[in-house]
């Protein structure tokens, strides 16, 4: 699996308009907790559906996009943070040690 880099507000609009599931991972490249959460997530991400888009946001470079995500999906800004999106709505919001592929899978199969 591969990350798609989030670098523009237009990409957020496209995610909101996209049918089905998408996942957004917000990451601070300066935070060891964020690095650990990302590494742990990537160890298990092959369990996710292969066709599910995975988006990666570098919070240091794109704080404005992080703010738009918080506003558009009605979540509090956190770092690290994982959002599971279905049909343009956030259906799972996890941060820090809560971030897990297993939790996302539970929501996907529910």
C-alpha cells in the first residue's frame, strides 16, 4: 500500500465527494509519538482493503489543511490522528495510542 500526500484544499473536497471509504493520517514529523503511531499503523495496513485510498498529511508543512480537515469533518485537531471517512463523513476519529488498523477494520465490517 502507498500513501497519497495531502497538499491542497482541493484534495479534501475530493475526499468529501468520493463514495466509499478513505483514510486520512495526520502526522507531525517532529513528534516521536506520531512517528511511533505511523510506524505501528504501517505494520498492519496490508490488512485494510487494497482499494481504499490512504492519505497522509504532514502537519508541519500543511497546518492550514489540517485546520480545514478539522472543520470539514467536525473533529478536533490532534497529532497524530487517523480519520476514517465514509461517503464524505468521518465515522472514526482516533489519536495517539488509539490509532490502530484493527479498530478501523471493526468499523469497516460493522
